[in-house]
């Protein structure tokens, strides 16, 4: 049943009442958070040293690096040697004058930290290295940079060997963050041990995996692989992926592919696939019958083919406005998903007269997560999309993410650029939301603007089945003691029944007090 646009006066009055009432929650949340924190901190401080060692080690594990864990040993004598028994070793980059390289002081610190760990220390579950310089192919062999790169290569081999030899049944995470696009080959211990479960590599050439491509060497224990900012040289991305037989999760982001590259992702075991911020003129082919989760963030290929993704349950699909046809083709190809996430940046195409987005409704989609603003044009575009989601039950909204902290990506705008005449014509259209099955709405990063209040008013008046609206203020995301604003079914029904006559304004204000 098509929704009827309510009278503008009722929308405006309901939105104004909501705006005034909800603006009181920010200060109340701030006060409750500020008053509850000192008491909890004082209680935790007085009893912290009485906790068992296992609990203290778990707490130290949340620190960003081993250096902070060492500094925490100054709290008391009981904490003095706790850092030596940490099950995870994190060595992030140090901010020195040669940030692109790991200096001798940092390398010596890592050597000493590993040497001081007693043999009875807990076995490692996570090992992280950042800003390790790779091996230089060219240059004079007697030059200082060349000799230092050779030393860093030997250091890295010894550190990885230590992590593998001191692991438990499986090294949960081995993460390496390089500083330059230099080549590097892993030591044989990595391929022979078969204990690494998760591997993350950032900023290097794929020749780093060159040793794996020789003969039948493979990391059979690996179930999760993440490649970020990788160049592939003479290797193809699908050739690298074929070296790992038991991958369940694969992430490939912000990397560089040659023109006309053919990326084939074929796997019977892969369940999670993340492709993002890659542009090439080649093709992408996905044949993963057991894949359940797909993320495709601004991955552009000239041709995209889905052979078998029959088990797909959730998908996040975001494209630039100029790639609207690619976005529509991908969404059509995975129309059987239950959870869909996307970005509301195709309003020019959505609002074309007599324009049909999809050939048939996406009846399987139960949850939609969308990055959007709340201007009238954005809400109109969202309404055009909601028409094709008749069975939608959950709607999650959040502000648009800025791509790389920039407005443009590969020279193209992440938001559409309107002609003024088309924008004026679109603004004259009424907002008609079709929400026959919608039950729950969550608005993240709720900033209590008038545009948000107007949008909530449309949800209340059009969502006949709506049971709950959750408004999450930015303060709530970083503070567990703060609570979001909840509009339950009882309040929604009262707001929907608010009178719109001016003489009954006092009664409507009294009914809105229940929000406080």
C-alpha cells in the first residue's frame, strides 16, 4: 500500500516538537557520564593490585604497544615483570626522524624485549611489527642503506622465527607493516611451521610471497589473509590467493593492479571477502559457493562477474556516483542477501523521472544499513530505494564516511554534483516513504539537527509497523555509561496521534514530556 504524504503542517509541528525535546538529552547524558566515571575509577584503582595475574595480563593486553606495558610496571612491585609474560607482542612504529625506516635503537629494543621473556611465559597468540624496512634490490653493496636493509632483513627473519617457535597450537595473528614498497621474502620457518592462523601484510611488493610460489610450498594453517597497499609486479592477485588452501577470510584493499588485470577468486572454503579502494580496467570474477559476507567498497573493474555466491547473507556495496550502473548490476546479482549496506550517493539517478532502479523488488532484504544525510534530496533518494525493499524490517542510518579524508577519490567526487535546475525540480517532489514492514530504526551519530527531526517525523507518520527508534548520540559511542535515546512503540503511537491544530498545542507539549 502506497504511503500518502501527510500535511506539511503536521510534519513541521511534529519535527519542531521533537527537535526541542531531544535537544535536552545531550546535556543530561554529559552530566550522568561525568558523575559516574570518578567513582568507578576510584573503586578500580583501589582493588586493581588484588586481581590475579591472569586478569592483570588480560588488562595489559589492551595497551597499544609493549612500551606502554613496560611503563605500567612502575605502578607497583607486583607489576614489575608482568609485561614479560604478555601473550601478545605489539611493536608499532616509533616517531623518529627516519619514520620510513626502523632505526637501530628500535631494532635493539625488540631484540632485548624478546630476549628478556622467560621460557615459562605464556605462548604467543599475536605478534605485530610496524614500519619494518624491506630488502633493497639495487644500490651499492657497501653503502650504508644497503647494509642496514640487509640487517633489517636478518632481524625480521629472527623475530618471525621467535614468534613461530614460541606460539601455542596456533599463532592467532602475525601482522607486518612495512615502510616502503621493497621486496621481501619470508623465512622458510613461516612455510614449514604451518601454525599461523591470521596474516596481515601492509605496504610491500608481492615478491614478499615469492618463496611460497616455488614448488608446492603453502601455508596450510592460514585461515585469514589481509593485503593492504600491495603491488603485484609480475604476479597476479588470484595466483597469490591460490597459494592458501584453507582461507576462510580474505581482505584486499587499497592495492595496485596492472591494467587489464584479471582477478579470479575461486574458493570452496572462503566465507568472508573484503574488496576495497581498488581501480583497474580488467575484470573481477567471484566463484565462492560458501561465501556468506561480501564487502565491495569502491572496487571498480571493467567487468564484474558473480558465478556462484548462493550462500551470501550480507553484503556492503559502495560505488562512486559515476559508477551507478556497476552498483546496480552488483546489487541485482546479489539480490538474495538478507542484509544490505550501501551509500546514498546516487540521488541524481534515483530521482530521474520514470526511472526504474531494479527489474523486480529485493524481497529478501530484511536489513538495510545506509550512509546518508538528511536533506530533502537525500530523503527523496532514500525513498526511491525503499520502494524496492517491501519486506525491510530494520533500517540503520549513519553519516557518509569521507573517503581517505578527501572529497575526491581517483579524481572523482564521492558525492554527486548536481545541476541547479535538476536540484530545484527534485526539491518540488513530495516525500513518500513506503515502510509496510519496518519495525526498528537506528540512527547513529545523532546530532539533533532539524533535518534529522523532520526525517524522524516522516518515519513515525509513515511507518505503521514501527516498534522502536534508537537515537545514538556521538557521545554514546565512546562512553559505555551514556545511554541512547529510545522511542518505543507506545511513544511512537502517541507522537503519531499528536494533534496538528494550533489550539491543541498545549496538549501536544504535555504528551511529549514522556520523552524526558
